[in-house]
C-alpha cells in the first residue's frame, strides 16, 4: 500500500498542472456536495459548506484552495445547483447569503496560506488559523447581510445561530486533516 501511495505521490509531483486541476475540481465539487447538507433558517442556511472550505483550505494549500472556491462560485453563477439547497445563479451571490460565499474565497486563501506555512504541525496553530479564517468569512457575510436586514438583526440572523456549529466544524476539520497530512508527509 505504501508503495502505491508513494508512486501516486511521485506521479502527482511530476504532473503539477494536472494535479492542480484535479485538486481544484475535487475541492469545488466536495464543497458543492457538502452545501447540500443544509438546515434552512430565515436568511442564511446552516450548511456543510464551511466544513468543506475548512477541509479544502487546509488540504490543498493557498493556490489550489482559492482556485477551488473560485471554481465553486463560477459553477453556481453559471447555473449549476451547487449552492445550499441546490440553489444556483448570480442572484444567490447577490442575495442575503452571498457575502458568506465570497467570504469562503478569503477563508480558503487564509487557511491555505496557513497550511503552506506549516500550521498543520500544531493543533493550536490549526485551530487559530481556522478561527481567524472563519471570522474573515463572517465579516464578508455580515457586511452583505446588512443590506437585507435591519441593523439590529444582523448578528441575530447572520452570526449568533452559527457560532457553535462553526467552532465544531473548525475542530472537526483540524481533526480530519492533520492525521492525513502527517500520513502523507511520511510517504
């Protein structure tokens, strides 16, 4: 098994463009799949998207993770039903939850950068990177949501219901990615 994994790792290292394209497409479509795990709320759905972004950001590194998120947004903008609840179109990007979608790009870039810098060697650095990246995503999301709801309701609709779940997702992502990262570093 190690020999097969080592051979695959060698092939991927030798074929960087193909690897990048595969990582981008797999990342975008994993996020699309996790987006379908959704619990409706009045303005912003609770979804598995942020878990997907956390996983892809850590696993793919800055360039491929950012490309995966941009591909994901392009798929949705073109009409593919990849957003939460099978939604699609530019209207979703411009709607009340669109800021979170744009924030996912920044989130992936931050996580990928942190991963490229070695944060996966430490649980605490990984969790810190996940928290910072999630906060940036919320900044984008809350800014756009504020265009659709009264100012005194923005946090109640766009932040408070999601905090506990996103902390759990951040810890889960660290627990899932770190062992895989360590395993593949040994090959």
